[in-house]
């Protein structure tokens, strides 16, 4: 029987690489998806060159990952970049010089990419894999948002937009994902040493201001419970829809805002009406298999 299998996007460095080693220590197999391979070869892994902003790239990634061990148990949608545009820096004061089309790579990688990954993960996690030793259909997905998905970040508004979007996506998907044995959560790291920041920026901070990688790995452990993967109820038990900030040594669970009592339409009957309307309407946008 094959070991449990994970996909880690952005797995060649930073949080993704640390998570890869963390999983290997727990006898998982890991598919590393990134633009460049890790500096050193790593036993128990395969590398698939992947641009997560490309649907075709990710579709190929997930197909190869499933074919490797005939199962997919966990997916960490972790790849990300910082801002590639500045709205106010393009103000010219000249009516003959309007701004050009902005670079939207940040949104494509940090928000659209995870959406692609969730859609593909849901498919492959739901394929029968008992022959490979997977006890039950389903799996666990964790997306890497950021503290910038909770608090405003004026320095990187594109990044903040994408990371806030991931928090909203996870909270919105979790109620329906749980009905098919898939949990989905978001981790929100504070300042962690990685290659994301511009060169020299991290030199401006003291060691005490960095969140250790061990805090972030602890968040993954709490949300995914890697060591319980052999339990038949692993896919359906545990956290789902959570937003967990990893800040210094603390894991902080952030709850969504509560609806104001003025939202009278958001009662049980009203929410069921929304469910019926959108489930039926959205079927029209889905291609038949």
C-alpha cells in the first residue's frame, strides 16, 4: 500500500520546503510543485515544474501526483508572490498619459492559483483509492493566506486583496466541502523568514520580531492532523473553515464577523433559498464531464 500523498505548491523554499520535510518525517510522500526545483534532491518526493497561475499546469500537476501513488490525501496551496503594481505611483497629472494595464500576476498566483488547486484537489481526493491504502474518500486542504489576509497592509495592497480573498474563500467553501469528506482551512503567517520579501527588507527587523517556522508547522499539524491519516474518519474530522494566524509563538483562531440582526433574510429558511437558487443556477456554468 502506498504512503499518504501530499501536494505542496511553492514547495522548493520557505514555508513550503519546511512543510515538505515535516511531512517526510511523518512518512508521507510529497509532490513538490514550484517554478524551480529544491536546491538538493529529496527522497520521498517528486518535483513537478508548475506555474500555479496556469490551469493547464495545475491540471497536469494533479494528474501526475495522483498517478504516482493512486491517491491524494492532503494539499497545501502555499505558492505566492508579493505586489507587482502600484496604483498611486502611476498618477501622471497629464490627461494624455493615462495608466497602462496593471500587472496582475499577484492575483493570478495568490488567489486564482489556489482556487484552481482547490477545484482539482476536490476531484482527485474524491477518487476511489482503497487499493492504495486510503481508507475513505476525501482529504484535507490548507491554503497559505497571511496576516495580510486579516489586517490591512498598505505597502502591498494586491497581496492583501488576494490573502483576504483566500480567507473568504475558505470560510465560504467549508460548509459544502465537509459534505464530501474534505476539510479546508487557511493559515495566516505573520513575519516569517522567507524569500518573499524584497532583498534587504528583513534586515530591518530583529530576531524577536520573526515568527519561527515551528509555529507555522504547528498550525499545519492542528489543521491537518497528519499523524491520524490512517484513521478512517481522518477525512471528516477536525477543523474546517478556520483562519489561523501564526504570530511569534501563538496560534490565533480568527472567527468571521457575525451578521447584524438587521440581516433578517439570513435566517435558516432564507439561507436554504440561497443554497437552492445558486446550486441550480451555477450548474449552467459547469461543463458536463
